[in-house]
C-alpha cells in the first residue's frame, strides 16, 4: 500500500510542477508518468541497496533517457519532460535539515547531511549528462534514413 501512495504523490508532484513550469497541457500527464516512473526506480533501488546516491543516479538516467525518447516522439523539447521528472528526486528536505543543523550549531550532523545533499545533486547532474552522452553516441552509430 505504501508504494501506491508513493506513486500517486510523485505523479501529482511532477504534474503540478509541470503546471508551474508552464509545460503544455497535453504533456502534463506524460510528465507525471515520467516523474512517477523515476520515483519508482529510486524508491525500489534505495530500499534494496540503502544507497540514495546510487538510486538517484539510476532514476535520473531512467528519467533522462525516457525524456529524450518522448521528446523525439512528440516533437517537444526534452527539458519539458526531464525537469518535471527530476523534481521528486531533488533533496530539498535533506538540504533543509542540513541548514537547520548548521543554525543549531550541530556542525557534525550538518556537514554529513550537506555532503549527502551535494552527492545527490551531483548524481542528478551526472545522470542527465551521462544520458545525453549515451544519446549522442547512439545517434552517431545508427544509420539515418535518407
């Protein structure tokens, strides 16, 4: 039952961010599904490995590759799908906790949390770049139709 709640809330959060991001109306459900799928990858992998950085990296690559394919299929910019899909993975709560611990002078905890935030944010950036490199390599290797 918990996984169903995770899926529904990630779909709503991603779709709502698509609205804030002014994504076209016909792409909002697709954005929600991408975010939901990425969150599912993250949720399952993080539960299995207990490694949030690895789970975030895998979910980001999943989101970015799927975003590129949907962008080609629907002839829309990739950023519409990828930015909305990434939103559930952003470590905002963790960053808040890190800053709260800094303010409360609990520097050891704060530094640990801040390091984790930076690693997760770095894995999001690395996943997006890595999937773009994979996409470029595939484009160069596949013959074009004339």
